[in-house]
C-alpha cells in the first residue's frame, strides 16, 4: 500500500460527519462511487455539488487530513477556474469508477475508456509522489503535496489498488430496498454478504419478505374460506 495515496480503508464506519453517507463500500474508491444515493433509482441524490463538497467528503472519509483540508481550501479560493476544472475531473473519475466496478459486480468486462480514465489520474498522482521509507520498506507518498487534484489522485490510486490487488469476486452491488444499488467490497469470511448494510437494506428487505409471506398466507386462507362457504 502506498502511504499517503490510496487509503483503501476496510472500515465500514460512520465517517467524520453526518453530512455524507455512511462508509459502507469497504474501499475508498467504492465510497466515492456511493456519493450518489440511489444511483439506479429514478431520482438519485448527489452529495457532491462543488469542489468544497469534494474536499469535505474527502475529509469525512479520511482521504485528506485537517492540514490538507485547510491548505486545499485556500488554494481553491485563490484559483476558482482551476477548482471548477478539477471538480469536473473528479466527477468524470467517479463515473468511470462506478461503471468499472458496477460492471465487475455484474460479471462483465469494464470498458477500456473507463480504465484509461482511472489510469490517467493514477499516473498523474504517481508523477507528483515522492519515494520514502515507511516502516520496513519504501513507498510512494503524496504527503505535503499542495495540489487541488490530491483527493482525485488518492481515489484513483484506491481504484488501481483494488483492480490489481483485490479479489474482484468480492465486489458487489447491493440489491436492497428502494433501488439502493450501492457498491461494496465483501470482507465477510465466506464471501456471502448481500447488502451494503444489514441494519438498513438487509433489514428492510427481510421485513418486505416477511410481509409478502404473511400476505400470501392470508390470501390462501381467505380463498379456502370462500371455497368452503360456497
């Protein structure tokens, strides 16, 4: 793992603020894809509307630290045109990441254009990184880089790490209630996790199945009553 680059977190936690969704993807790049609520629903909700949203979300998921957050905010205020351009790059990267891993979750082959999009951002970040010692080995680091693209580079590095080192059979799409569609990396021992969240989608789907079974039994009962009363 590259220090200061991918931050491919395995924690399925709340994140640092309630302004953004819970971190249910299991990987930084999948958390990023999940910044759209209900991506396959008729009315998806986007949590990222500008570069400051991207920065706050990056801090929420610990892809940037406090010092980087403040430094990048100052840089964004000083260069508004460049800031809008980088935000557009981030949204295009999110689209590519989402299509890549949604396709993989469905057993398909990602498009070359999407892979090249991720590769481009990854190589940009690698070009800005420095090689230094990390514990018993050396690794690439983006620490101390004052560039608006820093969150984008770390997300791209996370996607590359998952593509090259992850078990892609563990990349899944939640089939949950209300057209959830969120992506997640299944870290369960047997690879049997179905939902982005058992407390959310899993619980709602179980309740719906219970209601459907109860309704079906009720219909069969009333049908028998009508038959015997004739």
